[in-house]
C-alpha cells in the first residue's frame, strides 16, 4: 500500500499541448480513486505520469512522500492494467501472470554491477514463491482452470482477469488501471466492476483508475476526480459529486440522463424565488437560497436532475411529450415546455405516450444554481 501526492502537476507534450494543468491531488493508502472526464481531458496522461511512462513537465509527484519525478517506471513498485490487456499471445496464462516476476528473477544477474547486492537480493524472488503467488491470484480471480491456456483461447472477460492477475502477483504498492473494461460488453463490464470493488476491499491496495464512463467512475471510486481540458473540476466522493456538483460542467457530466440546465435570471419577489428562462417561469420558496438574495436579481444557470422533474396531470407548466423511454422499473420522458427540452424520470406510467400532453413541475428545493459565466461555479451549498 502507498499514498500518492500530486503537487501542481502539469504536462506539456512536445508541440505545446497542455494535457494536464496544475493538478493537486492527495491519494491515501488503500484508497480507490477514479480519474474521469471526456476524451482528451488528460486522464490517461495523468495516470501515465504516476506510472512513470510520461515525464512530469511541472510540479512534483511523490509516492509515500518520496519524489518520483525522475524515478524510472520499474523502480516505482507500480502495476498497470491496460485497456488492451497487453498479454503475450505465445505464453500460457500461468506464464503471462508470472512474467513480471520471472523477469525480476533474472534482473540481478544481468544488471547487478549497477546495484548494491543488498538491493539486488531484495528484488530476487524464489520460483516457488512465484508459483504460490500465481495460484493465489488465480484463486482470487476464479481463473485456476485457465492457467494452461493461451490468451487466444480466452474470452474478453477472462483475458481481463488474467491482466488483473498479472498485476496482483507483483504485489505492487499501487495498482493503476487505464480503461480496463472498455473492451467488454455492457453486462460483463458491470460484473467486472463489482469484482474490482471486491478485489480492492480484499487487497486493501491503493488503486487509481481511469475511465471516460461517469457511471463506472461513480460505482467504483471511493473518490472521483473529474477533469476537463487538463484541469481538475472536482475531487470528491461519488455522492458529493452527484449531490453538490462544483460547477456546470460536473453537473452536466455526471448522471444519466444528464441534469436539465436552464440559463436565465433569478429574482426574489415578495420573499419568493422566481427563475425565468425565456417563457419558462418557476416560482417557489427555497430557504436554502436565502444567502444569495442580496445579490438578486442576477443571471444564473438553474440545474434540475430528471428525478426532480415531476409530470402531473394538471397544476404545472404545460408540456408535450416528445419521447418515452421504458426501462421496466422506470421511465425517462423527454418533454418540451416553453421552448425547452426537458428530461423527467418517473416510475412506470402507462398513460404517458409520445405526443401526449402533460404538465411539469420542478422540485426547486433540490435544484442547483450555478454562475452563468466562467468559472460556472456553484452558487449555493
Ligand atoms: P484522455 O485520456 O483523457 O482521453 P489524454 O491524456 O490521452 O486524454 O490526452 C490529453 C491531451 O493530450 C489530448 O489533447 C491529446 O491529444 C494530447 N496527447 C496525448 N498524448 C500525446 C502525445 N504523445 N503527444 C502529443 N499530444 C498528446
């Protein structure tokens, strides 16, 4: 186990691409941290810098308090699991899993001139120990029966388990995962997520995981780091990120379907909050918004999660149903009201049909308010 500290870490690739901008992040022993964001936001670059596969352009990166900026990958005691598994096709599963340790066994004799004999000895591992570690990892992952097979004879999920097993046998200080489930089908991905969570609990290891899939991030991470254009947008638990997104970007990125966002003006009229966005007018008493009353009226962005939009027979703003998506236990209903496209999440309701007329109400007490100009920060809470 190990802690990781990133202090104003940045990365500029040759050609001037600022892939990562001044990231501050402190990962504790045994924590499972997920880096998430859209394609190109810099999450893989950040992970590869932790692994030592990319140089750090600015700032310091430490593991257990020791600065790692110039330490080569093989001396960081880190194991990385890649999206493409990177298994050797000509080796069976047992050898694939043992490969890193077998190579380490040969290391002292090849390079011993460069290192002290004590250091070399500390890296030497007995063959019987390697076999025991492979068996233990295979047991943990339920792949004991596959040890004699070559990768070509494995399914995607089995290959993924072997790739994880290869990382486990190394007993590294830190596990790094770069989109490891992306090549699996949707059902298997969900199963493997649960397995990774269990594995994390069992090993108690420090894990850093990269994904572009916000659902995967929310389901796996003790904490989630949301990135955009190389900048950290929020670092928090999945629950905090969902309930109190730090800005408009996080609000719109996390959650399926995404949060409804309306640009408009918030005012306070006779003690009641009034939000208007083109022809949409929402009114209510929201005690938690009191702190911003002195700054009203002001432009802002109002965010309402689909589960906080209610469709009612009457008494709300008139709306037309554009599409109904059935998921068995729930429905997502796309409506149009006052020129806005709005998504509502409801329980199963056979009366809601494409093209039908409904009325819509918003639970303002659970709505979010953001600045409507950069940095689009949260206004309350
Ligand atoms: P993500 O993993 O979030 O998709 P990356 O970390 O791979 O994003 O890339 C971040 C940015 O850095 C992107 O704009 C990408 O094009 C750029 N980039 C990545 N690798 C290189 C490279 N080797 N050389 C130049 N630019 C790169």
